C-alpha cells in the first residue's frame, strides 16, 4: 500500500474510533452539515425564482 494511503487510512481509523467512543461528538458536525445543505438549497431556490421573475419582467412590453 502507498505510504500516503496508509497514513490516511490510519488517521481515518483513529478518528472513527474516537467518534465511536464519544457518540455525541459528531452531532454538532452533522448539524452544521445539514444546515449548510439547507442554506445551499435555499440559495439555489432564490436564484431560480429571481431568474424566472427577471425573465418574465423583461418579457413585458410597455
């Protein structure tokens, strides 16, 4: 196995073991990730709405 992959694997195993010993430790990370995904989804939704409204407004003939 490549030395960098071995180091990565060892680090991941060690962190996984720490999380298994303290199950509540990963809760805040999960909350931050879910919140970030919800914010990203909201921004995409707002961008789509703005694009549609702008297109509709530009289509109005005065």
